[in-house]
C-alpha cells in the first residue's frame, strides 16, 4: 500500500534526480567540469524529516552516479525554517552512516 509519505518521497527523489540530470547535461554540453545547483526548500511541507532525508539521500545518490562533473549543491532556507534546518543537519550524518555500513 502506497502512503502519502511514500508518494512524497518518490516525488522528492524524482525532482532532485531530474534537476541534477539537467544540470549535468548542460555542463557536459558546455564542457564544464564543475557546476552549482541551489534548491529552495519549501516551507509548506509538514513532513520536514522526510523532506530533508530524501533530498540529502537523492543528492548523494546522484553525486555517486555522476563522476564526470563536480557538483556544488546549496540549500536556500528562510530564516523561520529553523526546524527544517535542524532536520537537514540531522539527516546528513544519518545518510552517511547508512551509506558507510554497506
């Protein structure tokens, strides 16, 4: 059974992967070795933990798949998104620990 959380996770992964794919395609056509991308993180999402974890995990997946271009990834948060900022800080070590255990 697919839940709303599953749908949210799938949507986040699809958005991140397509965004990075377009940046990489543009970089390869322009023969660039480094590219930057920034994501404005919405403040309307109530599942902040899922949002942060899925964004971080998919970005790491895309970086691991793409070796031809170095990516600099930035996140844009509003000043009142402190809880979401904290979720990002918590998600990074969690994702790194999961990836390191394989």
